[in-house]
């Protein structure tokens, strides 16, 4: 940690100090940040404050805001129900559910029609 950084330092002094150390910060005007996780779920940041920090040729993002999590894709029960009702493969049921944006009845009707 760098002594003097934080609460009492003037923002302009802070910016000058960061420039002297080769650190460049750029604010990004974002309305929402979505991080897609490997399990298919999403981490969503609403009203984000995003900064891109460039230091020694590396770029990184700093994100703060209101975090929430969204489940990914249709549930296993929904897939099985569509498979049973439409008498189709798992792949077809999953595709139909994605096309129908999770609407089970619409997915079944698409597969039967």
C-alpha cells in the first residue's frame, strides 16, 4: 500500500501520482456489466461504475455497483417435461426452450407442429 493514498489526498494529486507511476485510469460509461460463468449462470452488475486501469502494458477492469446473479438456461425439469410431452431428444427440447425464451408450452407446440 502506498502511504498517503486514500481519504485525505486531493484527487488531482492522486491522478498525478498515478501518472508518474505509469498507471492510466479511464472511466467507462456502462449501463450494465454481465459476467457469464462456466456453469451457465450470470453475474449481473446494475448501475456499474467501471474503470479501465492500464499499468505496465496490462489492462484490467475495476467494477463496482449492485451485484445480482441470474440462473443460466432452462432447468433440467423443464427440459425433461418438454422431452416427454413432445417425444423428442434432449437437444431438440433444449433448442426449442431457448427459442421460446423458457416458455415450456410454446416449446412443446413448436416441436409438435
